């Protein structure tokens, strides 16, 4: 086995092209790793140690910064007229709800609308398709006040269901990806389903959606990561539900909103908080890495 | 059944199928459309209105009037000079996105797609910046440059003062974060390339560079065009992480249009009536930028689709 | 590889779980549960550098005072529900639908909130005596008589009051008195650098001769020109200030430190110097756009500053200021002089390799105000030379939790030249902080809210504020001898600076209707020193434009604003 592997390795010579790209990759990856490793080690050191001896990476090691995040990086919320301290685990859960629910809503909506516009050739589809293209290129400024008014008026403000409904939209870049994908999927799959007695719902839910699952999973993950790291939107629209991203933002600016932890925060605890927010996403990525980056566009109907 | 009866039955079936198709279509698209109308059309219509509003509470009551003042403000000589500086920086980031970030990301993605040496390891590391919160990355980078590497630069680099290294350092960070952004999308798109086509190119003696340029890139041209459209759309909103680095104290030389706009509506700098007036000015600037960027984006897209490489 | 990834993922999950388990030391003492037998009063306070000890004490005392009061049927007593955080209000709409009754906030544009209709009318409270107990009030001065005149001008909206001022603070140059004593950084009696030439400033022995040799040596009179006052030995003029910075470096002291993230502090300090140079009456024109300006610099047809034959700056004739001529106020000489001062903060003008006057990290955007405070207070612990002055706002002392055995003082700003010595001081307070009540407060709770606001204006409550924060409320009150005796050196320095008859504190806020119409012009960060829509910080401008002089910068400001 080892011999076969060695043989294969020797067979595959490095081409010039491959070598060039590898060099670029090595440089890039080294830069990223150096930055993250330095930041990670700094999160286990005291502030003074980091600033005065930045490269003494194993000096003054402590887990106090992480304990600080768990114990003192707190906000509060109103419960039955009183206030209750919100600790990191609750913020973590809020992040899961916001990011998970929001990502699911947006991914599904985008896939549905892209399917409809790609496969149903009518005026509405054309209008929707070109509207997405146009709206993607429109810089939107100063609509926050307007958005707040509408969400409050509709009762969607400061609750998770409201935030999910706000995310149930389709004018985003993934629409174009789904659209391109559905355009390539042969309509013959649908016609065979009709012949077998199925209807349009059957086609979508039992044929098209399963075909798109890998892509949906990818897009879901991308959206999940984006919303997990997003603090601006939940800061404005979910003021009573502090997420991990909001916690990180508040700790960096030294307070704001419902922050009730110490203020301002020294460097090392900020780094610790950053890694705490990053860790779940990193684990998720490690576990689902191959699935996400596998071959997504195989055709054929699966049972 | 006779042929006529068969055709009639088939026609009825088609009609029924069409009706059910319409029912399916309407039921599935209704809610997304409603959401779009509420959260996009109505919200942005209000923003357009705000572009022409003047806010005044000097009499003790809020008075809103309509005029072209907010638009005219951006054509005064001094503002034009500042805006032009911001536009130049924004165009620089656009050029970086199109001519540096995209080609290199495509090369990286191709490397992973072809499973070259240590592709899996590179894949994981490449993707890390896009999953770490950008705020956190800025913290790491800021202290890394200003403390860990201060000896290299002779002191702190990232700060409110203009210095020789700062723009370069900010661009390096931007590139670090940008390369990994669309890797997944490129790889997924590349997976659509039929293996037989690549094998045929191999047999014909094409090297990896030729396969990349002449086989894979045309296959994913639609995705490339989509992303370039997005880059153009970002032209007016891309802050290039300046706010996270500097708050509202970024040096004038480095500011982008997106940062300039964001700074106008930051309630740390302006409060009350000043903030209300600035919201309206920012809406006016946003409207003008939209009117410029939108047609350019559509033109670029159409040109690229028309004259770009074809799959065949 | 797959197994490796699984192992790593598992390890990380375990780390996270371990972290959750070990780190979850729960202390729920900050949770507040509603006591249904009492009336709740919700108080939101911007808990910034000044801290909340003073307010916690007053809240406890208020609850005790009203322990057996009946405001709602079936309820006895008051329970104060606290939201003491760093959350700011973004506008009047931010108050709507919230449970908060009483606000103590900063960055409040008063007129916007009045126009938004979200502030409860407090006129009856203001025109009454302050509450000191459930059935007792002060008898000496009504609250309206405690409001400083310059605040009263804009708080009074057609005879009604909707808020009361909270704190008053400026950006100051703070110095370590003990360090000054140890290193003899005081001007000796009769000594001044007023007649120094450039060659003299470069002469170390001439510089050294200006200063005391011994802590007990007699000292110069300082900026107030009076002997045996708290500013004795401190630099009286710009030239003295420059000499001090040079001497500091000779003795191994870095003259200044400030933080690189919140550079607005620097603008605030130069605004203060501008106000100090102009005097209260002329500086106030900037907030009314109405009056007669008599300190405007004359410009020639090309927008260049005109000088007299003796090289001094020529002043224009007296000019009537109104809305159409408001931009002429950009030509106030006090501003030009303030720009000269800004240059002194950056370097000593000698052009040698040791000319820089500030700590090297001061323009590092990662160098926070806390870092700057820490480096100022503990140079040995940070392995750096001692620092002469910390540029920070009045809240910094409480924010840094400085122990009371430290002798910290505030430098009275030097005068432009010897002719100005003894002139009254003017400072600007730029945080726009107020106490007000939500207009949505229920009718049952309004009396409680008003009583609480009234209590906060009592001399006792204001003195409590000063005791804890070492700064002052923006109201007229004095401190008892007992309080003064127990105050820190810093607190006494603030008292001396602020409470002297010679000092006027102007709120940085538009006063007249014309000024309010131009509210966006009057942002304290951008009003005074902008040369375009982005460059507005004097020190950063001088750093970015190495060849700029105070005069060329002044002309550039005019070129932008005219």
C-alpha cells in the first residue's frame, strides 16, 4: 500500500503551473496561520506581556481571559419587568437561533424563487429575475430608520420569528447561483414525474429540492457563518436577545447597548472572546468540510 | 381512442397541468414577494424620499420640507474634492477585487478542485478568514502589525495619521480576507465541468494552465460574471473594514465611499438634529450613486456575457 | 487525515464543553426581580467613566426615603429598577415603548428630544425646591436658581423646562503632582520664558535655570498671576509651556500621552484652549450666531492673515454677527492661538531627533484611553519613562480607579502671552448630558419620577456625585468643608479650576434658534478645525501636513468655511 502510494506520488510530477500556485498558496496560508496562531497565543497571555514582548508567545500564560469571558462578559435583559443577567451560554444559544433560523429561511426562500424563475417562463419570473439583478447593484443607504419603523409596526421587532421573517428574502447573490443551477437541470425530470402521476409540488419537493441539497447545504452554511458573525442586524432588531457577535462587538467598543460587563476591556480578553465566538464555526467547518466541498452538481434522480 | 380524442385528452391534461402549475407558482412565490415589497420596496422608497427632505427642529417642533439642498451639497467644491478621493479609493478596491482577488481566488480554487498536492490542507486554511468574524480578525491584525511587527515598520502603523506603510497594510488585510470569500462558490461551480472534457484536454496535451483558462473558466463564466456584478454593486458600500480599524477616525487618504457614507450616519459623531440632517444627506448621496452604479453594472454584465468565453 | 480531523473536532468540542462547565461561575446578584408590593421606577443611566457608585447610593437613599409612600393602589414604597449600562439613546424614538421612566444620559441633543415630544415637562419641578425627604424640601434655593446661566438660556423653551443638566466636564491636561515635585517641574519665582529667543530654547542650561532646584523653592505665580494659589509654578504662557516640555525631556520625562482610538479628545482639548483664549462672551457667539465679534483676524484679498508692522496678528474691526455672517467666527484669533498650542503638544519646535513631545503609541489606533491612563499612572510597571501630562476627560480619574493617595492635578491652560495673565478662564463642556423623564411615564409613576429628579438636584445629592466622581454636576452648588477635606488632590484641583469666580464653563450646544437650525455645523468634533469634510483634528492635520504652520492651517480653515 505504502509502495503504491509512493509510486503514485512519484508519477505525479509538479507542473510549473501547479508549483506557481502552490507558492502563492503557501505564502497566503502562512500569513493566515501566523496571524491566527499569534492571536490565539496572545489570548492566553496578559495584556502587558503581549504589548511589551509580543513574540514571547509562551510567557505569562493564563486562562483568566477565557474565564473572564464566561464570567464577566454579560449583558442583561428585561424579564417580567425585572432584569436578568445574560451570560455567554445564553448568548451562544441566541446566536444559534438567529443564525440557524435566519440561514434556513434565506436559503430556502432563495432556492424556491430561483427555481420558480428558472423553470417557469412567465412575465412574473422575468420581472423577479431582472429585479434581483438590478437590486443587487443598488447601494442602499440610510434605510435603517425606515426598516425599524416597519418591523415595529408589523410586530416583528425584538423577536426571533420576526428576524427569521426578515431573512426570508431572495434578492441576494445566492439567487444567481441557484438560478444557474436550476437552469442546467433538465426539465425531463419533471415531465417523467408528470407522466408518473405527480404534480408540480411533487416535482419540486421530491425531485428538484433533493437534487439541490448539496448546494442548499453549502449556501446554508455560508449564510449561517455570516449571521453568526453578524452583530449589526441583531444589535438593531433584537436588542433584548444578545448574540455572541453582539457580545464581541460590545466588548470591543467597551460597552453600548445592554452591556453590563467591565468596561472598557483590555486586549487579551477581547482576543479570548473572539476565539470563543470563532470556535463553534471552526468545529462546524472541520466536521462538514468534505461534504460541503464535495462534487455538488451530479445529475440523476436519487431514490 | 381515436387520434383526435387522444389529442383532446392531452390538451385538457396540459391545461389542467398549467392551472396546477400556476397554483403551485402563485402559492410558492406569494410570501417571498410580499416580504420583498415590505422590506425592500417600501423601505427604500422612504429612503428616496429622505434624499429630498430637510429636517429642522429649531422652532421646537419637527419640520420636514422638500428641496434639492441635499443633492446640491455634494456638488460644492470642497465636498467634491473629498468625494473624489473616496471614489478613487473605492475604484482601487474594485480593481483589486476584479484583477487580483478574483484571479488568485480562481487559481486557488482550481488547485483545490484538481486535488493537487496538499489541496485539502490549503482548502481548510484558505477558508479560515471567511469564517472568523471580521471584527475579530481586525483585532488580531491590528495588534499583530502595531505590536508584533512594529520593529519592522519602525513603530505603529495603523492609526489616524497618514504614513507610508498604512495603505499597504490595510490592503494586505483586505486581500487576506477577500481571497477566501468566494472559494467555495468557485469550487462548486468548477465541479460542474464534465470530467470527460478535462480528460479530453489532457489527451490533447494541454497543460494545467491551458485547461484552467480554456476549459474551466468558460464553464464557470456565469459565476464569474455574477461575482463581478456584485463587486460593482459593492463599489459604493465597501468600507474595506475601515470602521473596524479606526472607528470614525480613518485618515482621509484611505477612506472609501462606503466608509464616508457610514461615517455620516454614525451617531457617535453626530447626534439629534445633526444626525437627522446627515441621514438625509446620506440618502441623497446613496441615491446619486445608485443612479450611476446600477446602469454601469448592468452594462458590464451584458458585455461580459456577450463577449466572454463560451463553454463550447 | 479524516481521523485527524475527527480527533481535532472532538478535542475542540471537549474544550468548549470544559470551558462552559468550568467557566460558568454564576453570580446572579445583579438580577433585579420586581417587588409587586412596591411602585417601580425605571432609571436608565449612561454608566461611562464617572461610574455608578454615586447613583447607586442615591437610589438606595431615595428608596429608603419613600419606603412607606403610596403612589399606586395596594403598593407601598418605591423600587428603583436600574439600567446602568453604556447604552446610548439614538434619538427620541428610542425612548418610545420602553419601560424607562428617568434618563441620565449623554450625547443628547436637547431640542431634538423636545421637538420629538418624548420629554416630560419638568417646569413644576424646576420652579420648586429640591426634595430632601418624603415630606421635606430644601428652603434655600429653588432648582431654577441652581441652573447655570449659560445652560438656562437653552433649557428654557418658551418658559418650560424638559431636562436638567447632568455633568460638566472638559478635556484636560492632567499631571502627577508628586512627579512634578520630585523632578522640580515648576517655574521658579520671577522666572519666565517670555523673552526667550529660539537660541535660548535650544540652550539646556537656560531652560533648566527657569525651574526650581528644590521642592521648597519659591515658585512663579502661574496663569492667574496671583501668588500662593494652586497654580503657582505652572506654565503661565505658551512660551513657558514650551519651555516646560523641553525641560521635561531633559529630565527624562515624556511630556504627553493620549489615546489613539478616540482622537476626539484632542479636538476637545484644543476647543477648550480656543474658548480660553477667546473668553466666554466671544466664544458664546459660536453658539448663538448673534452679537458683536471683536477678536476676528483680518485677512487680505487673497485670504491671507494680515500682520502688523511689529509682526503681531492684525485684528479686524468689530463685526456684527448674524446667520449670514456666522462663518466669520472661524476667524477668531483665539482659534489661531489654539492652533499654535496644538503644535506645542506635538513637538518642541527645536527640530532635533528628540523634538517629539508625545508618547510613541499615542497615534496607534489600538492604544485605548485605558492604555493611556495605565501608562500615565504606572510608567515603571510598563517599563517606560514617566509621562508629564495625560490628555483625557474629567471622567478619567474614576474610570481608571485611581487610588486617593495619588496626587493628580489639572493644568490650568496657559495664556497666549504675558499680557493675558490673570484673565478669567473659559472652558467648554461638550458631552451634552441631561436628566429627563420619559413622556410615556404613567400618571401614577410621574410623581415618583419627578421626586427622584428633584432629589438629584438637592445640594446633598450633587455633593454625593462630586464625592464619588471628583467632578461636578453642571449646576450651581458648593461643597461642604468636610467633603472638601476628604477629596483627593484631583478633586480639589477640579474644584479649584471650576469653582473659582474666574472660570466660566460654556456648554457646547446651540443656544439660539439660528444656531439650532445649523446643528450639523456645530458638532464639537468638526466645527472648529475642519479644512474639508474629513480632516478636522488639529494634531492629526499637523502630522499629515508636515510643513503646515498655525497660520497656514487657519487660512485653510477659512478657505473651507467662507
